[in-house]
């Protein structure tokens, strides 16, 4: 029995290290191939961006947790382009301050901080396998996702300076 005590202690010491290494740090963006992109158009600081402008950019799939207004949590899968690539396609390479996206019905969502430049913040072509009906979703799939996505994104405004 005494021979097994060091082995058991070693296992007990290794298990926490393994569990920390496998800790989930939020959603991951996985590259997608063989995805047929539907036609779309979105205005980015007045520049019209279409699927043709993004032909050379990666398409990502992100599985994220969503919490609705009543607190019910579910898992959602978005497929689309990283917002940072949308901004690059529009020629926006300066440091941003905030991003505001507007839907066709006038509803807006504002994103600030590092969330804007993560691969997991998408202009999504599909949500749970269903394509958008009029315009793509803005899906900021950060560590925790609320209902803070935007259905029918038609324009994105990025501010690159702080208003005085």
C-alpha cells in the first residue's frame, strides 16, 4: 500500500494542472471551407462591402452561449466573416474607439473594446444553419453572449477618434 501513496499523490497533483490547461476561455472561431456565401451588402463608414469584396477572407464558425431576456441560456452557431476583416476590406486600419451597427429597422448595437477585433465577432451569414433573411447578423460572440446580436445589419459605423 505504501508503494501506491506516491503514485496517488502524483495523480492528485497532476489532475488540477490538466483541468486548468483544458479550461474553456470562451467561444473559438474555426475556419470554414466549402461555404456558399449569399449575396449581401453592408455599408461600412459609407463604403459598400459585398461578398465579392470578401472573397479572399476566411469564413469562421463560432459556437457561443446566448442568454435571452428571461435568462434562458442556449447554444447558438454563427458562420460568417470576422468583423476585423470587414473593416480591413473597407480600408479601415486605424485604431478604433467604438463600432455601431444598425439594422434595417433602425435598431442599433454598439461594441467597444477588444471584442471588435476578435475572430469570434462576426458578420454572420447563418445562425444555427439558417441564412439571413434580408441582411447578415452582427454577432459579437465574446466570452459571454447575451441577446446582443443584431439581425439585419445594413450599416456599420466605426469611430477612430474620441469626440471632444
